[in-house]
């Protein structure tokens, strides 16, 4: 029973060409390809015209979709071509590896045991450092004088495809790997590999028992020697496989579009590649004699598209340089490195900046694969794809900017869709600031990532359409929560997503929770998002009357409850409340309801005069009232003096100062009265108090911008300021009549008309 | 011979001879060495017979390969980069290794005229004999074309644009027409041009698109790692020391390390551990300057000190290298001294020495 084992490098072009040649030669009746057995059924899709690589098989735990693995394939992947070969000729194909379910179970067990072990982290284990693993192939590369193993392997096994020498190629790979394994050179994945290889051998044995007589195995080069001997290892393998964890995990698989960028990701197949675009080119054009010229003219075209002047002469010169470099280095074939160096030297004036363009567009080449529509998919995914199509939003890996005009039907639908995805925590769109003003404009940058499919599948339990899923998801997360801030946040999200059912529910819910909630702070956090919704939501044709009512009732409740909430708080809590007060204050400015605003200021005044309120809060309210011009400067100065007067506890004064000055010290620079009070207060502090207060004062002042601090420092050098400016303006001989005669002219000039 | 500085092909004649003997690869027409051997001469290493070749360029081998490969094609080579990144040094050694002659040199200045590049006239002869080949004054460029050697142009971008353009015919047609005599000088195989230019200097003339197209550009970077830079400084200082006959002891590695650290930190704008941000001065802080700081330190130590280099000897040169602009750079330097140098335990002597030099 011949068993042919082909050791490959995942995604290696040369490997692929040799695999094809070898398959043609051996004419197998069974092909085994490395990959979890769960993939057996899904790989029959390879060969379908609508399945266009790069694509990946997504294998996930049905009960916990976040536990998942990807098996990416490019057109030039050896695995892909081997399966394609078999599918086209109706030869049976099976996958060969440890089942995903077992891997998932192992992960789970590990996580659970980790939780148990946690209390004792400094076990004896941590003392022994893990051995540093080196890529086994690098031993060969070093002897050959190469910088890294990738380059060495590429030059010897991927780049130099010579037709009709496939057998020699695989013999060489096998020999090399056997030598490395005989020398007991460790690999990073050693422990995992033991179980995997045992399972692989087990599958081969089973296949042989099914009387397939000519089996070809395509697997990673490292595993190849381990699969040669399947007979003498049978007993040990059975024993080992029995020790693997039992599992009931069900694994589902599906095809998803993949991107070239992600081919470099280390998942499923352990190895990634950094230049998929280049490999793709090699796969298609590598056999042609003048492939390097073609590559360089692609580069030239790309530059021209970006308005860089590149002539045909550049291409010729670049090619000659690449050729010379290749021969100078004693290589037989022009490689990507030589081409890049030639491009950089000839076309880019030695600069690397332009070369990064080549890297993005050609060497990696942002490409997204396609999967057939009739593939088994979860309903939510189907609905999503339908919506994307009807909204004309392309699922591209490249970033694309959209500026949406919400007065247009299509744009509104697009915006709705992006917002809805956002609710499901799929962040396809990144919101930008729209250039033009007006609430009917929205700007987004969309970039699709393949793992977003995973999130879609994860959220599939919530509903079969996007709208349905979002609504249920929002309702469910709010239902469990008694936190008004969270619910308000959900409303804020639901309005642009136009989830009316959810909004109605959420409004009821927030009203309900607000009525029974005793936590004023919670109400305060909810106010700001709600105010924003009421102000900006109206473009969306939502009924805003209800929201306004809720805002009103929220603020009223806050005003009533706040003084009591502030009573008897300690330092830390006061600071927290202080921040909330500032937020509410901001929100009230947006409400534009005079009555409510007045109510809010009255509340602040109440706070100011109430006993037992922490000095930080009092200082803060004083400042807010001053800023809102609800309190004149004289009264402020009085209160300032009172707070810093001798009789007060110094800690009270310091707290008061902190609240009053939080954020900005500009007021001290310009208001000499306040400055003098402060200066005197500091000067009169006794030494022991001073050291005690220093940290608090430092904290207050260290928040100011450096410039402010410097100015304050200068001022402190000068000491108390005598109000010289104000004195000079007083003039006994002032002629009011004369002065007034200028006023009409000034008014005309300034455009002020007297009422 | 008692010259201050020998040409590369004289100073390293022995090495070149050995390499030529061992060189088995094919040589392009009129080249003294094969391209592989030229790269070996530049990068240094052991020859098959055990002869040790000293490294001329310490850095990325690939860059030297590109430079040498360029010279085998019919494009000229432009070495581009910050001042002090060994552009002229590499150019000189390339010419020495390839043609055995690094003296065919045109120094580019704002005053370089067409006559300095193409040809001039001996007016006495011109008047006496009338226009004839005899009355022609040849330039290094013309000689290189006639003999199939490498010509060098230093500071290409300092030459004014109209004079630069005379190079176009030479580089693309490989010929130098002399209309006055109704003749031309055609370049012999092996002729090529190495130009150097720096991209930091003030008052440079951008190359025209047509001329740019005739050059392959290799940018020589500042040394990548600390180790590499220390190696360069040490290597150059000890070879210069021989040339200048300085009696001082070989510079202590510790001092070189400190100088290189200071230069790298100020150049990068961040301390070596990557933790503290610092301002960068207007000076270029190149490796070449680091070398000259160490050298002047050596000279100070030899003539005025005890022959052993220490922080005081280095400080004067160091401050001079950093502070090029008396106002801005001084602030930068003082900040650096106070925030970085002062805090380093074993750098106290550097701090004190630098503080003593009042700017």
C-alpha cells in the first residue's frame, strides 16, 4: 500500500507546484490534507466557481461561537490546490489533524484549571523559565549564511521550482526534516504536536483499513517524517489518544471571505506569509520567463496612477539592476528583495516612503475573497449581506469613506445599518467629523474585517434579521439593568439606528427606573445622553415629546434630591459628585428651558448655603454660579474671603479652593481681589498646617496648564497686588457731558442701536 | 611618503593586491576586481587564504551590493544622505577598488563651472596655436571617460542647476562633444560616475528630473544600532590616530560609548532606554562628528593631558559639536545636561566637565 507523504510549507508557491506535479504522477485514490476532520464536508465546496480565494474555513463551537479557528486558503496554497485536484477528479479527500472539538475542550479545561490555580501564582513552575525555542529550519539557514530561515527556505524550496523534479523536492524536504527531528531539535509546538501527529497517523491507519491503496498525504513539512511509520506506532498512539479529554462540543464550519492581509495571521495552519500579493503573482506568472519585467511594470503603473513620473526607461533600468544584484548574490532567480531594492534605488530616489505603496498595493495586495450565496449560513448573516447589497455598501478590506446625507433615503438606510451593527458590537464604521455643519450629515470610514462575521454568528441567537437582533439585544441588556446611565446610553444608540420598538420600551423602562431610583448620581449620569438625544435626535423623525418629558422629570428629580445627596460626604465621594454636578450643569445649558435652568441654579445656591456640605462641592457651586453670572463678583469675593478666612479649618479652605479652581486658574490671574485673599491666606498659614495642606493645594494647582502656572508663579513673586489700575481711572475733573457726546458715534460704529 | 592623508588605493594597496590575487569571479571590462570582490573589499572579512580584509563600510551589506551592481549597469550612482554618513568615504573606496584610482574627482561647489566638468582651454596656447587638442585642458571627467575609470563628483547638489545639466549628455550618450574642434571624446567601457549629495544642507540645488533619471540613488542611513556606531567610531579613530601620529593611548571604549550615546540620543530626540523625550539640536550629530570629537579629545589628552583620554578632554569638542546655534542649541544642550546626563550615576565627570565650559 503505497503511502506518499508530501511535506509542504503552508501557502508556499513552490510547494504547490510540486504537489500538483506529484499528484499527477502518483494518481492517488485517496488524498489526505492537513486540517481538522470537522472540515471534511465543507471542503467539497472547493472547485465551486463562486468560492473565490482568499477565503477561510471558520470552525466554531456552536454553543460558544467566540471559540473559533480559521483555516485560511489562498489560490496558491498547496492544500487548496490538492483538494481542488481531488474534487475535480472525484477522488475522495479527507482532512487530517486533531479534531477542533478536542482542542476547544483542552482550552476550556485549561482556563478552568487556571482559575483554580490562581491563588498560588508563585509556584515552583515559574522558577523554571520556559526554554527559548528557535525555528528549527534556522539551523540550516545559518550554516548556509542566510539572515533568516524564511529566506533560505524560500530560495531553496519555493522559488526554484524546476519541473519534473517533484519527487526529488519532497525527498529533500523529508530528509531535512528527519535529520532535524533526529537531532532532537525542539519545536515551539512540541507538546501539541505529539497528540496531533498521533491522531494523523490514526486517520491514515483507518484510511488504509478502508482499503484505499494509493494514498497521498499533504501536510506541513515538519510533520512529514512523523507520518512515515504508521504501523509500529499503532499501540502507543491508541494509548495516547485515549488520554485526550472527552468532549461533547459541537463544531460547525462555514466558508467566510478572507483578506490577503490576514493570510499572514497565525491561525489554524501555524504559518503565515507576509507577501501574499507577490506569491499570487508568482503563482500566476512565475513560470513565464520575463515575470520580473512584468512585476516591475505593475509597479510602474501603480506609481503612475499616483502621479509619480515613471518612464519605461525606469522599468528597464530597474530590471537590469535587479538582474545584476541577483547574479552578484549568486542566486539563480530574481527574488522579491532584489526587485524591491531595484525599485527603491531606481524609481524612488532611494526613498522608502514610496516603496510602502508598493507593499500595500502589490506585495500584500488588499484583496477580499468571495463565497457562494447558497452556502449554509446563519439567517442573520444572510440578512446582513442582503442589506449590505441593497444599501450598496461593499464589504472591502480597504478603508473607504462615506459622507451620508440623512435627508436621502439611501444614505439614511446606510446610516441606520451602520448604527445597528454598532449596537451588536460590530464596529464596521468609524465615525468621522462631517466637514459641513448640520445634523443631517454623517461621515464614516468603513473597513470590513473577516472576524466581524464571527461576531455576526455570535449574535445570531438574538434574531434572524438585523433589526430584530438589535431590538432584542437592546431590550435584553436594558431589562437586566437598573442602571439609568446604561439605559440612557442604549437610547442614545437606538435613536440613530431607528429601532422604534426598542426605543418605546427603553423610554418606559427609563421612566420606571428613574421613579424608583434613589440614586441621584445615576440620574445625573443619565441626564447628559438624554439631553443630547433630545437635541440632536430630531433629524431622525423620532417622536421627541416623550424624551423631553423624561429629561424634564430627570432634572427635576435631580434638583430635589441633590442637596440631600451631598450631605455629609467624604473627600473622595465629594470629588465624584463634583464631576457629576459639572456634567449636569453642562447639560442644563443645552436644554434651553428657562424654568428648569432657574431651578437648577436655585439648587446650586441651596447647596452653597447648606450646612454639612463638603467644601469641595461648595467651592464648585460657587464657581459655577459665578460663571453663569448668577452671582456677581462682589459676592464671589465675599464668599472667597469667607472660605479662606482665619476662623475656618485650613482643610476646609483648601477643599473649597480645589472646588473653586478645578480646571483653570485664569481667574486668579485676572481677578486681583481673589488673588490677594488667596495670597494672604497662604502667607498666614502656620507651618504645620502648611505642610498638611500642601498635597491638596499641589493637586489643585498641578492641573492647570503650564503657562497658567508660570503666570501665577510670576504673580506670587510680586506678592499682593495693589489695585493700581482701578485707582488711575478715577479722575476728579472728569467731564461726563463731554464723554457722553462720543457715545452716539461709537454706537453707530459698533452697530449697536439703543432700545 | 610623508603626506597627511593617503589615497584609499595607496593606504589599502596591500589589501587590494591580495583580493585581486584571490578573485576568481569574472570582471566587467576595465574593472580591476569582480563586483563580488569589490563588495568584499568594502565590507571586509576573511579571504579564502586567511588574509584579513579590514571593513571600510560598517552597516548593511545589501546597500553596498546595490551600489556595486549599479556601477556595472550604465546608470550612475548617487550616494545620498545626511552629512557624515560615509558617502564620500564609500565613493572613494568604490573608485579605488574598481579603477584603482580614486583621484578623478570634481568637487562640487556653488562656483563649479562647466569647464571644471567638461574641458577648459589653455588660453596662451589657444592664442598661439589656435583651437587644437593641444590647447585643451582636460578634466578628471574627461580622463575617466578616456580611460574607462570611475569619476567622482562630490556634493553634486551644491553645483548650480545649469552646470549640473552638462552631465546629462555624459551620462546618457556617454560622450563629450567638443564642437570647437569638431570632435568628441567617447567613453571607454568601464567609465561611470559616483556622485554624492546631502539632503540636510542649506542652499542645495535640487536635481532636475532628467538628471535624476540618470542616477540610481542609494541612501546611506545613520548607523542602525549603538553597537554598529561604536564600532565605526572606534575603527576610524584608531586608523586616524595612526595617520596623525597622536601619541595618546588608545581611546577607552567607555568614553566612546558615552560619546556615541550622547550623539544618538540627541539625534533621535529620545533617551536610549526610550523613556525620556528630549529636544534635538539644529546640528546634524553625525557619526563623522562623533569621530572628530573623539579625535580632538585624543589630541588634547596627548598634548595637554596625561595621555589618557577623559571626560574633560572630550567635553570641549562635544559642546562644540552639539551647539551650532548659540541660542536654541544652548537651551537644548543645557536641558539635556540637566535632565539626562546629571541623573546618570557614572556620568558625573561628564556632567561636571561640560558644566565647566561656559558658553
